[in-house]
């Protein structure tokens, strides 16, 4: 399973759409087995269409530290996938 975490300066960014990049962790048997990054689009990522790009990269879960400021982006709306708070 892949989890995307919005990241800025090696810390979790509290705003999904304004992060520098997304850190994508691959989890197998409850262990992190790989880590990669994906650049964040210019402007607000919430409205940029990044969610389908993350999904195409195999991401099944996005981590949301605080309020997203809008609905959870497709395709991460339950019951298909998950958004962790």
C-alpha cells in the first residue's frame, strides 16, 4: 500500500494543497519498504488535480494533518480509499 503525506522542509505540511511535495511511502507487512517524492503542482494542490495523479502512482491513502478546506479529493473519498486525519 502507498500512502502520500504532504511535506515541507522534511515535516508534515498541515495544508495538503500548499506543500512543497508529497512523500510517498510504500508499506508492506506494516513496514516502510520504500520512500519517494512527487512534486506539488503550482498553486493550491487541492484544486490542481493532484489527487488523480497520486492515485495513478498507486497511492491508496492520503494523510491529512488538519482540515482540507474542502471535500476530500476524488478518488480518495470513502468507501473506495481512505484519507487519514
